[in-house]
C-alpha cells in the first residue's frame, strides 16, 4: 500500500506574510526525488511562476539535512535516499486575488498551486493536509472554510483534510478568518457560502436565491456522480470583481455593495451582477472542471497548454450564466435581454473582432487575452463575450431550424455524456462534431465564419426568430454600457475615437482606436489630456464638453506625453452606433412567442 503524501501548512508569520509548508514523502524516488511548484493555476491561463514566492526551502530525513539542488525556475531535486524525506518551504503570500495566496493579520487564503509542491512521478498518490492555526492572538476565533474533505477535523476547524491525489489537493482553495457562513441544500447535496469582509448581508436571502439558481443549473446537466458538496468562498471588499472555478467550490470577489441588505426585496442591478458571477462559476463545475478540453487532461502545470476551445468553456459558460438567471425566475425576461444587450455592446465596441477570431483568441489566451496592452481593443476579441454571442446565435439557430426539437441544451448534454464523465477530454474538433451529429452537416459554414472568421454573427436575424428586436444607437456617455434604450443622460453625439481612463486626477488615453480622430491627431496610448479648445478636459466635464461642439469641427487639444507638453488639432466625428439594446416584439405571432418562452424557460 502506498502511504499518502503528508502536507502541513501553518501561517508562520502574519506580519511578514509567510506560510510554512512541510511535505513528508514516505517513499521518495531513490534516484533523487524531484519536487515541482506549478507555473499556473487551472482557470487562469497565464504563466505566474508561483515558485518565485518561495523564500526558503530545504529537505531533511530523520532529522538530518538532505541536499537539495535547484533544477530550474520551478523544480528542486533532493539527494538520493531510500528513507522518508521531508521538504520544508517558506512561502511569501501577499496576492489577494482568487488565483493567489494571501496572509495578513485579518485572514489567510491560499490556492494549492501557490503553496504545495508536487512530488514528481507520484502525482496520483493520496494527499493529506494538516491545516494549523497561526500563533498570533489576532487570529483567535478564525474559522477554516474549504471544500476539501475532512479527515480529522470538525466543520470549519483546523485539523487534517484529505484529497485523492495532487490534482485534487490543489483544486480546493482554503479561506481562514472571521467568516460569515450560510448553508443550504440543493437536491440533498450540502452547499455553503463563506463570506469574508466587513460586510452585513441578508444571508437568509442569499442562501434562498443561490439555492434557486443552483437547482436550475443541476436541471440542465444533472448532478455529477462525485458531486456531494459545494462551497462558495466570497471576499466582499469595497471594490472588486472576479472568480475562479473549482470542482467542489469557487472563489469569488465582488463589491460589498453587490450584496443585499436585510429588508431589500428587489433584485438591483448590482445584486444581479453578483448572482451572474455565482451562476458563471457554478456552471463551470460541469463546463471546464469535469468536461474539459483534451489539452487539459491531464493539466501540464509547468507550461502553457494550447487549445482553440476556450470559447466553448468560457463563452458558453458566459451565455448560460445570465440565461439561467432568467430560467430560474430570479430576473424577468426584460432584465435578461438587457444583460444580453450589454454583452453585444462589448463585442461591437471591440474593433479587434475584425482582426482575431475566437479560435485564435482561445489559442493565444496566454499571451494576448491575459496580457492585454493598450492596443488590445484594436487587436483582440474576448472569447468570453464573443463566445457567449456565438452560443446565443447557435442556440437560436438550432431551435429555429429544428422547429424547437433541438437546442444548445441538447448539445451540452451530449458533450457531457461523452466527455464529462471520463478521463478523456473533448478533442479540438469535438464540439463541432457533436453539433453535426445532432443537427446534420449543414453547420460547417456557420462554424467557419463564427469560430474561424472575423465577420459579424447573424445574431440579429436569430433573435428575430424569437420575437426579440435588435437596436443600435450611439453611446450616451463614457459610462454607458448599453442594454437599455436610454441611459438617462443626454446624448454625446461626437467622439475622439479613444478610450480614456481617469485615475489620480488625470484623464489618460488608455487606448487609441484605429482610424479614429485621436489616432489621426497623433495621440498615443499613455498621453494625458490637458485641455480641449482652451478649456481643461477632465473626467467630470468630458461628456459635457464633447456635447458643446459641432461635427467636423477642428479643435486644439493640449496633452502631456511624459513630461512634454504637446499640442495637436483634432477633428471630432459622429460617435459610432456601437451601443445595443434589445426589446420584445409585442406584435410577434403566437408561434414566435412560444419559441421565446421555450428559449427562456427550458431546461
Ligand atoms: Zn469562467
């Protein structure tokens, strides 16, 4: 019988942000055991080189030092020995994101890839984890929240946890601190949410709404066989947004203002944002955590793993996240159409959709989507947003052409049955092959254009099949996200052809759009606006100033490039109609209305 690898983690020094991690290996490779720390974390496709945070590392056996030789940026090899060996590492942790490790006098949070070395060649061995308490008095009363299975620990307590192998060990983030916890069941499966942050919330309502949402998700693909628990870890600071998916849990960050207070009954736009985030990460427990691209089975955490399918795993997830809010009855149809209109707006405003396909965007996630620079709006397209629109177009197309017999739900069920339950992942051509099996071989042109092309999607025509009208208008202000007919502000009919960001009292050109007035005037990313037509240009007066000019008027623009004050002439043009909103066609016939109801309500 193989003896489990025994990990111990202890917040060693809260002030210095140091964890101590010990790893006992009973039967190391007699040639010299190699230990490796992942370069990236599944779900976030960027090389992060977590080993750079190791500040000290040594090996010992029966109390005596064993030589440890560094092989490369992420791996160490111990001197050959046939006895049990213990690796001891100190790891700096001050990355307070869902993909990092963090430790201070308010809490401890870690993801396995940041802190746990793998025992190379023995990744399939069971892992035990002792989670120990910090010694500092400020940590009194802290509780432990993780989806890792308890072996010898009370609920929410320090003690011993277990994982069946290394891949599972690093798939359970751990939060330790002063937590607010809510619990609920979905089809008899225990679910919990643990919230960190100085926040007062209506926990009963959050649990009730999450239960409704999770129930509707399970209806689509069914509870996976190994799905016996689920935990939402939520950090709610003043500002922030993001999430990372795992098989039995997810880490979420949202603003505390996104969470409902006691006495609030309606679903505000900001609470809808939180529910959308929850919905997104929960759908991932099927789509990418169990149903994976073949390129991720198994994960190679030492270097980039390339696939053209990220649009399937993030785009289709982004389509269902909002759609299931509507299907669960948490938001009405109009509210869902507003969210879809905002997604369409984000895609239309990305000029890069004419340069990069979603297949290319997926493949280059590592160097382009995750490393966006000032030229990103001109050069790349998000496989999340365009992927979601491809999913919507495909869903409506399948429904229309099969007279309601077939939908994306059926495609996802088939993908799940074929690749969601075993070890083999979805091959690169797998998604299209399943669609062809279900719908016949007339989808080739659609996929070529939608996935490998850079033209417009036939979404407007597809929305018409369910009695939804598609409208384009000009943005009304810098903060206009689309989705609504009006945003309540007066129209800003002219534009500079640039994205501007306001920080530290400065209005900076964050990107300059190809072919626009700012580019023609010689403005570069990073330039700081000073004055337009002799008057200071600020974040506060920007929209009003632009409303005061006439089309084709040439104006003097003063700006800083570095510390050089510069002047140019800029000619304003009509703001493009790049803002979308959708509306329900009240005159649609009964068959169309039935198709729409089916789309928004089916499971
Ligand atoms: Zn996602």
